């Protein structure tokens, strides 16, 4: 009888050990149980300070934190949406399954031909993760990753997301760039001027004066409004300059030089409190008749924006309409006595 009890205890012990081993090596296990070559996610996304992306074509992209923004290749701001998509992958990517041996040859060949290298660093310059991104799984719901130093590619995913993540790293050129050319908090703006060449009486110059604002005509021969400036109106106007984004970059647009020879709808200049000036000329975008090729003089829904950074961009009127103010829109209503 004692022998039977002993055999039973040994059986139970071995069974418990087997269950523990299988759970600790479960491909769907938590990040704490995954091996180094299976855990691609960074636990604390706030540690991520720099991301380097290299493609087989030789194109490289560096994204680096700079206060509340990310810089692109050490220069201008990177697209907020593009960076957020990359950070979601870096923080949330999870093992989907280990590919079968029969599929490895094709997976590795595609990685060798189209692989994208990703290096993730903290603020000290230490590498947090380095891996390669390959093609997509057969069901197009996963993506093949392989950790640097490993010989075993893995199929990964973002839980609850349909589709693969490779495309987030495939952006090129201007698609990485921030399309917001006016992005100011009201307190960051020192002065604004808006010129309407065809509506000169609507043009103005605005600047801070201590705790208030001064609004003057843009042209010397323009009639001046002799009413008190409403600071609330000015602050409402300035709040409209937050994250104003263009629809797209159009730097390769073939007719931009000829459009520059026409009269713009408006020219807006914004000077920040640190002395930096951003100037943009807005030209109406008219659709062309599909039969004659002539421009239709219908209601303007878009503008070309000629930015003093050298960029030529396409914007939507509905996005920018709230900053197209007129000179007389900043003053107390008529009939209100001017206070000394």
C-alpha cells in the first residue's frame, strides 16, 4: 500500500512539473514569461527617447523626443500621427505564434530582401530593443519580427487590432513630416499680421502690449478703427493657431511657380515670443474642368500654402477659416464709448 502511495505522489509531482513547464513556455504567455527573442515590446514607453529605422533601400529615419514634440532626422517636427503609430507598436506588440519550421525559409528570404531594421534607445543612448521587421502572415493579421542575434523569426500582432504593422514603418519622405505649420498656444504668439491684397480694408497688424493687445491697419492709407480692442476677441483669434494642419505636402506640384505669380488670397505672418517668424501665402485652389482643362471659378474649398520654410502645401478652407479674421473684428461694437 505504501508503495502505491509513493508512486501516486511521484506521478502528481511530475504532472505538476509538466504543467508548470508548459505554462512558462506558452507562446501566448505574459511578457514576464517570454524569452528574450520573443519579447519585442518595451515595458515603459516613456523610456523611449530615440527610434532609428533603416530600410534595405538605404533610406534611414531617426525620430527623437524634443520636449512635447518629436524631431525628424534632427530637424523639423515629425508627424504626430506617424510617431504615435510607431510608439503603439513598440509598446503593445505581442507574440502571435512561433512560425513552423516549414515556413522559415520563405520568411527569412523575405526579411533579407525587404527587412526593416528598428533600433529603440533610451535617453542615455542605451539600446532597449533592436529587431527586424519582415513580411506579413498568410492571414494578413500578423507581421514577422526577428530579434537581433536570434535565428528564429516570430509572428507578432497588436491585440484587438485587425491587420499588420509593417506599413507603419514604411513611410517615406514628407509622409514622416509634421503637416501643422501653425502650431502655437496663444501665449506663445507675440504678433500676427494678415494681408488681404484684394480686400485691403480687412488687413491688419496685431501685437502684444504689456497685458493687452494693439491692433492697427496693415496699410498706411487704410482707415483706422477708433474703438477699444476687446482682449477676449484677440485671445479667441489667437487660440485658432493651435495645430493647424495642411492636407498634404505638394512640393512636386508642377504649376506652383506660375501660381506664385498670381495675387494670393491672404498672407499671414506669425511671430512667436522667441522671435521666430512663420509666413504663409494662401492661393485659391480651383478645380479644373475635366473636358476643357480650365479652372472652375466656383467656391474655394482648398488653398495652396506657400510657406517661408520652402514648402508648398495643400490646405482645406474649413480647417483654416477661423483665422481669416478682418481688421474690424477685434473691437468693441459701435456705440460703445471708448474708455481712456
